C-alpha cells in the first residue's frame, strides 16, 4: 500500500507542491482528522505559512497563486461531500493556463484515488474524524 501510494502521489509530472495542497484541501473537505494532521505537516514542510493554511480552512484562496488556487478548486470539485462537483469549462481553462491535459488528468486521478481511500478508511473505521465530518460517527 505504501509503495502504491508513493508511486501515485509522489511520482509523475505534477509537482509535490500541487499534490500536497490538493491533498490537504480534500482532507479539510472530508473531515478526516488523521489525514488533516498528516497533510498539515506536508504543506508546512514545503513552505506554506500558517496564515495560508488558516485561509484554506475558510476556503479563501486569495493568498495563493492562480495555479495553486486552481488545484484547490479542483480538489473541492472532487471531494466526497460535493456529489455534483464537475470540471467546469471555467475551471478547466484556469487549470489549462498552468498544466497540460496529461497533468490535469494526473491531478484528477491522484485526487480520485485519495477520495476512494478516504471512503475506504471511513467505512472500515481506520481513521479518526473531525467533529464536522459528515460521514457518520465513529
């Protein structure tokens, strides 16, 4: 499992910065406390400030670059708690200014795998949930 996750998440064309941001944004959406704790360390280790992290909790992406904003917006669209999420033409155009089609697909695939792993982790009771988590009780 570790090797699988490492290959999906840390290899590929899209840089770690974008994958770390999107991973944190997903865990914030899902309310996975275990994931949040790990992902907060991840974004901190690559240089994001506490002010930026606090802004992410409020879904205020104004302190981030446009490419970072686009990645977090994609994460918001793919989150479990957004059943009607979609890659709108506007979001696709925003992503396209910074990523090619293969990279956009890679981001989507990585985020989708994480969403599936979160669903598995919730269903199997493998993670601790935040108080605001809307995916049942533990």
